[in-house]
C-alpha cells in the first residue's frame, strides 16, 4: 500500500527516511520564499538582499558581508550554465514555479493555500536584481523547511545547483536587455575591461570570474557603475535602466545564459501485464502510470499514463536516461495498487523491461497476517501520543477485499483522539470500524505489501493507562518503545529487550509475538512522564508523530527487527559518499550479528531471518569484491 503520497511501494523505509531527513533539517534566512508541497521541491528564492545601492562592495573585492555569504556557499569553479539549469528546473521546479518561473505552476495555488506566503516571480527585475547568486545557491542547498522546501545539497551537485542559479537569473534577463547592455558596454567599458571582461590591465577585476562575481548582486554592480571606483570614472550620466542593462550584460560574462532546446530522451521502459491468480488472464486496456522521481526517491518530477494493449503490453518512450532519475510504474486493478521495483538507467542501456503482476480479488481473509506491529509512545502534560506501524502480508494469490468494501481491520484503543495517518485520513481512505479502523484499498498478495502508519492521542494523568488492542489477524512480532526515563510499561505478552538509543533519546524496548487472530495485546502504562526528556509532543500535533515513528523505526532497523535492507537501499542514495568501505563492512557485520541474536531470541521468524541474512551477506560479499 502507500509509502509515498502517490506511489504504493512495498518499502516503508522510503517514506520513513524521507520524513526523518526532512524533520532533521535546519533552515535559515528571513526573506520570503516560494512555498511548495513536500512532493515537488522548488528552486528556492532570495535569502538575503542588498537594499542600499550606495554601500555596495566593489567588484573584485570581498568585503566582510560578501565573505560571510561566500563562506556559507561553495563558490563556482566553472561558468554556471543556464542550459543545464533549465533541464533541472523543468523536471523539479516547474510544477510549482511554472515553466517560466513566474510562480504560476499547476500546483502553485494549492501550495500557497496550504503553506501560506507567496510564490516568487523570478522574471521580476527588481526581485532578481536585489539577490546575490550566493543567496539563491544557499537557499537551493539548504531549503526552507518552514515553507516545505527540502534541501538539494544531497540530490544535486554543487555544479548543478550553480547551473540552477544561472537559469534563475536568465529568467529576468531577456535577450534584448543583454543586447542593450552589450552595446553600452562596448561604448563605455570595453577599452579597459576587454571584450570578455577579463582585462589585461593590472588592478582591474576579472568580470568573467564566476566565483568573484557570485557574491555581487545586480544592485551592487549598478552602484559601482553609477559612482565609479578608484580609477574607474562615474557613469552617473547613464540612466539607471542603462546602468542595470550593463550590469545584466556583465553578469552574462560570468554565467552562460544561452538556453538552446534540449533533444527529447531516447530511452524506453517496456513491459507486460501478468495475472498472478491461478487460472486468470491478464487484463487488457489497463491504464498504467509512470512516475519519474529524484534520485533519493523523495520528489516526483513528472508522471505519464499509457494503456496496455490487448495482450497486456505497454511502453513508455522518450525518457531521460540520466542516472540521477529514478522511475516506477503503478497500476490500480480491482481496487488494489501494484507498483514496480525502482527503475534506473544508471547501468547503461536504452530500454528497460519490467513485468507488472496483478491479481484477482477474494473476500476470504485467511491468508492475511501481520508480520510486525510497532508501537511508539511520546508523552506531554496530560496526554500521550502513540504511533503504530503495521507491516502485513498476504500469502495467497488473490488481493483481499471484504464484502463490506474494506480490507485490513486494525486496532485503536477506546478513547483515541486526533487520529491521523501518514497516507490518508479517517473518513477517506480509512474508515472507522468497531475496535479500530479499516483500509478501503484491496490488500495485494506478497510479503510486507501493506505498511500503515497511524498515530493518535490518549489522555494520561501520570498515574495509570490500560490499553487493550484486539487483533483481527495473527501477529508474528510486536515491538514497543517507551521513553527512558519515563513511565513504566507492563504486559504479560511482552518482555524487556533493554534500552536503545534513538535520535530523540533513550527508549526502552519491549518485544513479543505469535499472537493469534482474535487475541488482544494488553498493555499498562504507569508513573509520571518525563516530558523534558522526550520533548513532549503537543496534543494535536500533526508532524511530530511521524518524526517519532521514523526515529524509532530507524532504531529497530539497527537491531535487526525491521528489514534492514529495505531502509538501507533508500538511505544509500543520500549517504553513499558518507561512509568509507571499512565502516560499511563493520555496519553489515554488526547487522548480521544482531540479526542472529534476534533470531536466537525468537524475535524474528525463520523465513524472514533466512531471507534478510542472505541479503546482508550478499551485500557484504559485493562490498568486499569492490575493494579488491
């Protein structure tokens, strides 16, 4: 089921790591930014502005303010290219900022309504001329989390981000403006500064030096042109429009503004629909949607939908084969979603072939069981917020959907309020039923194909809280985390697994499992809560529960309880240049040892143990081969 808002992936790590990474980011800057959805990140906007023209620094020098900006952003080592930036902008930013950067993308109105603020117009001359290139580079790199914009420092290289800056500046610099500035430059400036801005006269700044020019705004350049500096005479006789035209042309000497049309991609993804239900045939004329995503899988670049032919064959053509683009195909058949594995052209080739298997449905829930149920507690004054993560499997060859139109029925305790889901809402995808909630999407066959994250609030007076959660299906393993120090947890069905370190502090881990269908998990919480240690999630919070779940789930991965490989595959994209091979080997060896311990302690099923250990061992062997 869903692990991204639009993509149903059987990899819970994708959404957890993304949420965790977003929650851990810090933002800076006080000026308005273009608000965005968490799905499609924008290019960013001004972080600081030069308001006083008369106090602008001299071109070719680095005043204190400029040094501060420069130290915060890697300066360009080559001339930034608007051509390269245009392609990135079209893929990642146009849905919000519009194809022309005017803040009028198809998602713009929704974003402003949800996030507040105003989407910037990069074609606005005054807006662009007040910004230093380093300002926009910093915003692209660090994001603006308060407005929903994630950072791009991991998903884009320094050069790609500088190309984005060049493209943004080109939006406010039409060719006629450059032609006007070039003519004035030829008349007033070329004798000293030369045709390319790289003068042979000692003491004059190199106007083609991308690093030095990146700390100057157009307003800074205008001030130098107007007032002169040293041996450079004042050009106060020029109108401000003429001076700014010259400043724009001078900018083009250190940034390549030319944007020729890029050829369409020549790669393809093709495949065939199959029906995995015994005796059933593949559906004809079935709609399939292709999702193009950023390399870290956190942002959708674009979508495209095709329909299979009578034989179930389908094709997506004219795709970008860039190794930094990831693809996935999804289709909905009889109320169940089916999604391919992540696809990439990173290993070469122009055509990828992928099968998509769909299933008929059944109203019999006999093949449904819960692989893992995780619970995480956070305490505030007078209440506790509980996060629950369910990972369920369907061992049959048909998708399950009950006669009442619902599939998985999962428990909530009496008195639960402020119930919220990571990928839906109560009354929408999820419906209230006796003892909890039910999903309205069919439950597809496979191991771990359903992963549902839910959180809710319960009143807690610091004395005692009794919980009883009835299980509609067999449950293989249960893991519960509570803050340490904090209230005491007791349950006849759980045993202590010791204290674990998480991003939010120490947590006590309790484990159990092998609950039969119809059994109830009984818990009792007692004693005063240490809200200072846990951070005290305010009642009604909509974000902290997911941070709590992500942090705790990452802990569980480390001790081998949740599938380590699932999360690792998603983390590698953004962490591949952090760990040295030796550290990776040690991490894999530790993970294998911890998985062995958990299996011996009965916390991991034999089938899961064998599969996960083989995956870890295979990864270790590949790593060792690569080091030879």
